[in-house]
């Protein structure tokens, strides 16, 4: 790639799942340099808070010395959540139907604490519910209904914000399987209609 005048960048998503040994191996790739001392390979790690904890371990000192820049993405504010959701919907052809009330966005934000992964997970269910119910407008009650359905299906806590957070953050195969089963059932219902 260098001979072609190109640079090599390795992007690693969900890097918090990498063992420290693998992160160290990525660091070692940065030892390869051209005649001018420029790295031939650069790594870009994207991950959740656990990645930061891994990088702060004492045996990761050499890795920390190679980090050029780091950024922590804070949760979205309520107005940012609305912009984020509407941008993503617009990218797939949404033209304001169904409408989503500001109060629905507020409930969505409260339930997800503004964490994009949680926003996406809950949003999938909210939009699926809206499609199945043929809603022209999604309001607070619809968001609360979806949270209650998810809670009933997965048996998580009673606090709505906690429920959405637990559902969205869960990595448990049983919960994922339950959601996939429910989604398959809902898709079958849609196809029959």
C-alpha cells in the first residue's frame, strides 16, 4: 500500500472485547515504519467504557504511549436525540410519517439516558410497534407501551429508565434470543397482513 502512496488504517469496533494481548499486538504493528520514520500501519480503536479501563491497566503503558488522540462520546442530550433519530430516519426515506411528538422523544431520552446504543435498540421496537399499529403519530404512551412490552418479555426491573438500559445493555444470549424470537413473530404477523 505504501508503494501505491496509500496509508493503512485498521479500524477495530467493539474494541473493549479485545484481550490486552491483542491490543499489545496492534501496538507492535505500529513499530513498522518507512524510511522517514512514519508508521506503515495505524490502528483506530472504537469501544465502550470498558476499553478505557483496559487501557489504564499497568501493563498497557506502552500502548498508552502510542495513543495520539482519545475521545469519550458523552450521552446525547434530549434535543440531540431528536436530531439523531430524525437524521437516521431521513437517511432511509422518512418524510415525517409517522410523526414523533416531542414528549415521545423526552420519554425515549429518559428511558435510554441518551446512550446511542440504547436509543437504537429501543427505537427499533418503537418503530416496529408504530408500523404494526399503523400509527400516524408516535406519542409518550406508545413509548411507555413498548417499554412495558419489553419489560414483560425479558423480565427486567420496574423502573422504565432501568428497564431500557438493562434491555439495551444486555449481552445475554437468552435476552437476545427472546428479542429475535419476538421479532421473527412480528415479521410473520406483518407478512400475513
